[in-house]
C-alpha cells in the first residue's frame, strides 16, 4: 500500500485517507523506512499483526525493493 | 485483556455458577442477551471468537478519531541523483563491516561526482559516522554533504544526527560563539568552499587561538593545502607548543615546493648516490651524521619514538629525512623515473628506502611514486619487516588503484605473504569501488 510513515504521537503509517495504523513496537526505530520516505508516500509491504504493522519491504523511487 | 481474564475466571469457577461473559469484539455486535444452549459450549465459542479477534490484527484508526497521526514535513527534493545501485550495495557492505576504513574515500568520490547516498542507507551511515566522528570530524562533513537534503531532513527528526544540520546551517555566529567542534565544522566548511577565506580567518584568529591552533592546522591538513598556506605554516614552526610545531612541519613536508622541502632536499642529497660499477648500478647510502637544531625545527626527531625499533639512530635519521624530502629531488638528481630508481639494487637499505619514500609519496600525494612503490612491493619488494608491512597497508589505501598492479606474479598463490594479499584485496576493492561511483 501507499503510505507515509509518521512519528507522532507514536510510530505509525498513514494512508491517503488519513487513517493510521501503528507500527509494531518490536520493529524498532524503522529509520530506514523514514529515510526512504522522506515524508513522501512510499509503497510498503508488511505483516499486519495484532500489535501493529511489521514493515518488511518498501520500494524506492526507482521501484527497487528495499528490505527493511 | 480484561475480557480474556473474565472468560478465564468464568471457566475456573464453572459455568454452573458463573455467568458466561460476553466479550466485545471490535466490528461485531455485542450479544449480551441469553443464548440458549449449553453455557460451557457458549464459553468455549466466545473464547475461540476472542482468540481469532485478537490474532486478527490492529484496526486502522480512521481520520478524525482523535490522537491522530501527525504528518511529517516532506523532505525537499535533491537535485543530485543517488549513486549507482552497485555503489549503493557496496556502501551497504562497507557499513556492515567490509573495509570500513575506506568509507571516507567512498564519500569523497560520491561528493566529487555530485551523487547522493541512497536514502535507505543514511540511518546506518549517520549512526556509524556519529560513533567514529570525534576522531574523524572530516567524516561528518563528508557524510553531511553526500547525504544531501534527505540527510538534513532525517537529522531534524533524530537528535543523534544533529551534526548534519549543524554543519550546513551554521552562520557567522557559530564562529564567534560556538563550541570547539562547531567552530571546527564552520572552518572546515569554509575551507571546502573558499580555501583562501579560511586561511585568512585562521591568520586573523591565530594570536588569540591558543590551544585551538592544532585544530586550525588539522583543518588545513584535510583540504586544499597549497603553497599559499606556507607563510602561516613556516611561522608556526617557531611556536612554543610542540604539537603545533609538529603539525606545521608535517604539513610543510607535504608541499614539495616549500622552503622546508628545499632544506630537506639539501640534507638528503648527499645521502644517496648511484654507483655505476662493473656489476651494474648500485644505490650507495650514507645516512646523515646527526640531527642538528635546524633539522629538529623542521620536524625531524632524533629519537626512535614512532619509528621502527630495529633501526639504529642514523638509519632512523635517514628515514626521517627521506620521508620529508621532495621526491622530485631523486628523479632530478638521478635522471631516472621512480620505477627506474626503485629497480636499482640497494641491498640491506631497501626496507628503509621503501618506508621512507613511501611516507614521502603519501605525504606529497605523488601517484607516480606510490604506483612504483606498490608495484615494487607486489613484485616481491622489501615488505618483510613489520614496519614495511604497515607501510604497504597504507600505500594500498592511497595509491591510485587504476594505475597499480593489482596482482602479484612473483610467487605461487599459496605462498603470497599476508601483507601482500591484503594489499591486493584492498587495491581491487578500491578499483571496483571507484569504478562503480563513476557510473
């Protein structure tokens, strides 16, 4: 899905409609995901768990898969 | 959680005596009304339903439901493109521990080609630079530059990485009011933009600088050192602080055209000559007799501190003088190229000549000599001593890998000594690395 990762009030991803889903607390800082996004929408695949989304792979501007 | 506990409690008490709780499952209507049938089965059904619901995943919080996610400001676009995918994956490996000492060279080449670090690698790069940068402030500047707009954006989110923005967003106030590392960052950035302005600033601030003079000189060392810096450095040779004097002598020795270089050339000229005997040419070596005050002023140390333990006093002096003598002294005096000079047999002196000339070649950034010295070493030259092996290690990290031999033909693969094998692997790594950064 196309999302924008956000940091406040907690680490989460935000969809185009403004809905948000927390990132899994065990996934850590997720800095590479934030670096990849730079505040812009990014395509992300992850595991939707009971505690939040565990990010697995994102795609950069060139369309290359980046394992997170 | 409490809903699950309620179910557990009810099951422990027994459905004959406890009422079966009705847990709320998001998205499903709560069925609190009495359900006909076996209460035990009902309890198990509800436990099963709750288990599935809890394993199902977090719900999306819709917009406008309070506690909303705050969008981040978007990073401004960076006009410079990222490096090639091959260069990116090599940087990834380097950050993972493969030849991490070559990181500065990778970044320098990326900056030189106006390319950016791939965003996904920025967090690992900035973390690494933060950990090592007190000993290497130049690495901070390089990573901030190669990181571009995205690195500045990240630095605003993570206080650990503020050094990125501290360097790029510093104004004149930083120089007047900042701490030592901020002042260093300001000066280094100025030096990168305008070497003459940085030199002017150092000259103005010199008298009042005190212990910061060493920092000034280390900034000069990193970038744009030229003969224009010589008057400042020559004056610093007479400073009281031994560390300042040492830095000044070290920097002057890097400038083959400096007065210090000419003084060294005069001292060195008598030490080496080529004797054309009946058995072919030989290099005859006469080390300097002693170390006078003028030599000490130029940074020559008479003691063995820092030098290899196996050298006696005069050999050490020869090594010190050779390391500071402009290399064109030798090509001029002998009328031969670096390669031809190294091909002249020098017998037992070869290890001293190798390390002395190598230090000179690295200090003077002389690629002709570095290439010739690496080729000499890989062809079985004198790297047998500990000092020789360390010298080759450094040469392999500075010589232009495109010009050097990157393999040894001197002996069978199994017998290649470790220092040579290491040098070959470093040269090949750098060759590929620099090629990828040109893509």
